[in-house]
C-alpha cells in the first residue's frame, strides 16, 4: 500500500542498470548536432537551477522541439500552443521534422544588434541562445531579465522589435512563430486512432453516449468565431500604425478589452484579465499606465507579486456578484480552468449581452447557472483549447483516481519517482488531490511553493506541499521537463531511482 511507502534512506539506493543504460543511449543520441551554448535560465520549480548543468536540453513534451533557448514564460506559451494544435495524424511514413533549436540562429540576431549599434549586448543574446524566432517576441520585461538594465538600449530594442512584429499582425502568422517551427496546421486524429477515454473504464464515456454538437444555432445567439478580423486603431505619433486589436479581445457595445495587453493604447482604460497564464497577460509589465485591470482576487495577487503592478491599478472582481463599471453591468463566474480563472458576462446599455469565456472547462454546473439561464446572450466569445466535439476527455475526478491508482500500484518500489507536469499555475487540483487522498507530501520546489501561497488554498492542503525534495517521491515539475533525457539522467543520479512515472496532464 502507498501508506507503507518510505523515502528515508534513499541515498543508499543503487541506480537501475537497464534504466541507466537507456538514459545514457538517449543522451548520446540527443547530444549529436547540438550547439555548445548554455541553456536559457529557468525559473526554479522542482530543481535548484544552480545545481543543474548549463548545457541541459529542454524539449517540448508534445512536439519534441528544443525549447532550451526560450525563457520560462515562452516555454509555457509554446506548450500551450502545442496543446492548441490537434494531434498529428500518425502514419508509418511520417518523418519527424528536425527541432528548430538544433541550429540556433544567433548569427542573424548578432547582425541585427550591430545594425542597431548595440554590439556590446551580443554576448548577452548569445549566452541566452536568443534565436531569430525568439527575438521577435521578447518583451521589455524579458530584456530586463536577461541583463539589459539600461533604459535607452531597452527602448531602442523594443522599438526595433515593434517594426519586426508588423509582419506578424495576422494571428495565424503569430501562432506559427510561437510554435517554433510548427508552421503547418496539423490534422485531427483519424477514426482509427485511440481516444483517451479508451484507457478509462467508465459507463459515462460509453461510445453510445457520446454526443456531437449540431450545426444548428439558436436564433438569439450570435457566436463570433475567432478570425483574422481586426478593429481599426488610431495611429501613434512618430511610430506608425500600432498593432490592431483582434475582435475576440473587444466587447461590443462597451469600451472594454479582455486579455489584450499586447495591444495596449491610450483610448481604453478598462482592461480585463481572465486568468494568470502568459498567453493572456503577455505584454503586461509593471509600467502599465492605461487605467485599471479587472480580475479575480487570485489573479490580482499574482499580477501584483509576479509582475509588480501596484494595487491601485488593480480592481478585484468578486465571483457571482453583479457590479456596474462605466455604465456596463457585468458579473463573473468560476471558469473551472486554473485558480483565479473567470468567465465574464457583460450587459451593455444596448441590451446585447456578451459572454466572454476566457479559457474554461465546461461543466454541468455552468449549464445550470441561474444567471446564465436567465440571460439572453447576444454574442458568445469562446476561448478554449478543445472546442471540438471530436475531443472526448474523461472527467477530472476519473483522471485523478487513475493517477492515484497508478501511484499506489508502484508504491512498493522505493526507487520509483513520480513526476506530475504543471505550469506556473495550473493542474493544482490533480496534485492537491493526490496529496490529500494519499496523505503524502508532494515536492513542488521553492518557487512553486511561493506561487501556491497566492492561490487562497486552505492550510490543511498547503501542509502537504514541501520545498524539500528529499521529503517526497512525488514531484511537481514544469511541463516541458518531462521530455528531457538529460533531466532524467540528473534525477536518476541525484535520487538513485530506477523508475520514472511521468504524468502529463492535458
């Protein structure tokens, strides 16, 4: 039983011979063709970055691309975009495309810096392995993070990057860049491929009970599809035309913008943030001066402590409580996505209600919400990864039980290390329930532990989280680390384990 699982004395364990040989072979294969540049700095989550070798290679666990040259936030953004892409059609003749990070295009970046008269920062960009793709999405906060502390050079680089980004105004081009080389749209899985529900024996997911959404739309619902349509914007003096704000970031009948911090400008003073994921708050820095940011209390706490936005710029929205902002009634609900995520119902004076979902996980509780049932929604703005009836996932409860049973099945082996993938925030419910139900400590690392303190979790849950890696064989790790053989090799040497069991939540 899992309750008999002891971790004391793990220093006496010997490394499993077969596992060690396998990892060595994988490492040898992955090292070929790699550059000798140091890896990009990473936010400490599960391992103390000072103890990791600087040449560790990080790969995306979904597409296999080398993301060593990306910052922690860009790695999360890359992984999110990979999740947004449907699974590729499997084929025996399918050839894997080479990872974009294998040949770091620092030479082009160096030439670009020299043309700007900033050659003294060449070593910084080379050290951080900033290639051409990554360069075009650096923010001022990123530049500060890699060591460009002087205001003048930062502003010069940001202005030059703005010129480069003009050609990426089209969302499809933007997504192609963020996917680091995955420029082709992948196809949905064919009927012959296995669905995730085939691994879960539950009557609620019986094939006969699967329902496919019909194409018929209610007469009172005008669903706006995410497209490349834009809202006209003003020109800024001396800097040309600024980036257009996409339709799905604008609330019709109001002066509001939602998750639109990449399109900041002075004609809006009401900015809504649905949750604290980098692809939604990207562009938001501590220098924000365009009015108020409206979000949940959890998101507000994270924005204040992680980005540095002062509290007088933040307005906390209370769940299920109607309020009026600038003449517009609105109310927000739990989006069931990550801690602090919200769905917002706007009721402008013209009577045409707008429901903006942000990222959300649909549940029957949402469908039974009395406020939503009594509202005549005119415009629905959907923002969700798996908005397609072909995706059929088990409930969170079933997945949690599946993971717990998997841990219990291997608990007899003290040389087993369980790894649960996570983002800066996200997937908390999975490892929270693992800790609570198994009554076992879960290692999250010092940085993650600080994040968890802002999520308003009960103390009886926080008690199970630890920053001491020796206290637990259940570790919460960044999502992208689960595909790194070098990281696995480090772990096998550090903890003398013979078996890794990774969990990659969708």
